[in-house]
């Protein structure tokens, strides 16, 4: 029985699929079009914000072109330290990856925003101008290519999870749905309209 359980668990783990929580454990990789903030200690002329070209390469002062394909932020940092060591003694470098996430639906300013992954869900919503009326955070959709995952973003807000924690990646589309049911103010208007209509009907009938 125990052996069967192990086999079943292995099969489940091997199944492909979109899972934000599983992706959270993976180190993010750079993709074409992403940005990266590079800070070189005491070298303001070398520090700045750079964008990866269509091939996923960076073009930096002094060291020229750097291929980032398949690299994590730590790996890119090591590469830059090695390359800049030819020009700077013991360079101290910080690399902050930036990528675009699109948020649509029941937000006031839908669009694409640059994030580092360290932001939490509340930060992303704030970038989009806050929630619009009748937003349903409990059924938020995350779309990546042809894959769609429905998550309880309200729970993420309560627990303070970051975009990295929930596995948000470059190019993901976050859609906050809008409830089809009327809210209290709309319901009050509907009831008032019905009451007025009924009153007019009775007055005409009499």
C-alpha cells in the first residue's frame, strides 16, 4: 500500500500544468523585453536601468554585450562581477530583475506595469489605481499563454504574499473579475424604481 502511494505521488508530481505556488520555488529567468536595474557600488556611470533586447541580451558600459538566456539574477550578478573585474577592483554589484505584468478587469487603471516580484498583491492593485466596484478577488485569473489558473487573491492579500511567492512571471495577465450581481446601492435603486413604478401603476389604475 505504501509503495502504491509513493508511485501515485510520483505520477502526480510529474504531471505538467500551471501552478503559481509551485512556480514560486523556481528562480526567475530573464526573458526578452524584461528590464534589469544594475547597481555598481561607487560607479554611478555604470549603474542604471537596462532593457534586454529581442535576443535576451544586455548591452552595458565597458563590458559590452551580455547574454542573459537561462540566467538567474544571481548568475547574472556573478557574470557581471567577473566581467567588471577587468576594469574595477573587487566590484560590488546588485542586480534587480524587472518584468511586465498586465492587470485587467475590475481595476481603475488596467494596463501593464513593471514589477520586480518583491511587490505584494496589494502593491500591484495600487499600481492599477485600486479596485473598481464589484471586484471579486476570490476568483482572480492568472493567464500564461494558453494556461489559466483561478486563484483566491483576497487570501494572498491577507497573508501578504509577494508576486514571487505566488509564482507571477514575465508576461502573465492577471484578470480581476467583476460580480454580475448588483451591489447594495444598485439594489436600492432597483427597488426604488420598482416601488415608484408600482405606485404609478396603482395611481393610474385607481
